C-alpha cells in the first residue's frame, strides 16, 4: 500500500466515525467473509427530508475486521447519510471506499464487505438470502459469532492491537 493510503486508513481507524451499535435502528444488515474471517454489521436509521423523501439519517457499524474494513466502514457511513435507499444501493464498494483512495487488490474485499452489509441492511427482508437475513437487534455481533448464527459456517477471528504512531 502506498503511504498516502496508509495514512488515510490510519486516520480513519484512529478516529472512526459512527462506530458501535445503534439503538432503535430501522434496519440492520450483517455479512461475513469465510475467506478472511471478517464480519461486519451495519445499522441504519431513516428520516424524511424536506422534499418528503425517505433518506438515511445516519448509519453505524461494528466489525471484526482488519484496519481497512474499519476505515472503509467509517467513511461509508458518512457517505450514505442523506441518500435515499436507491441512491445508497447504487454505490459500489469502490464508491464507498473512494475517500480513502484506490485500494490495493488484496484489500478490495474490505470494500465489498461494507457494500454487502449496506445492501443487507437496505434490502427488503423477503429479498435477502437466508445467510444474510436480519438478526434481532438485541444480538450483538460478538454474540452472533459465538452462537453459531454467524453468516458463514465457520469464522476465525484474530484480534490484534493497533500500533500507535
């Protein structure tokens, strides 16, 4: 990774925006990647704008993921605020990670993980595949992982401290 991208990722994870569960969210989406063990949950709250459109008021996230996944989720939750469901659904992983700059090929899956959680949160429940179905809000991502209800059959999570600069 180039140093400019590394710095933007470092800045995003040093001061993540919208991190944590959201009480009274209107929608919740969860995805996981068996390949890398990352999981991400996104909460979304809607409001009506001045034109009477239903728009995203705010979004928050929680993840078991690498620094890049945290950084992409942080910037993505900022980008989708004020967008309609259709506008947010039209955004690709590349769009959601754009403020960080071009991700290297080995980190593109981080943006796809965030895109998947957003799509899971915004899709009507009847359109979701069983593995990405909404889970009760009272269940935390950690509880879901340990209950066997994780989106993938098996997920290995390795947590490591972030080195301070």
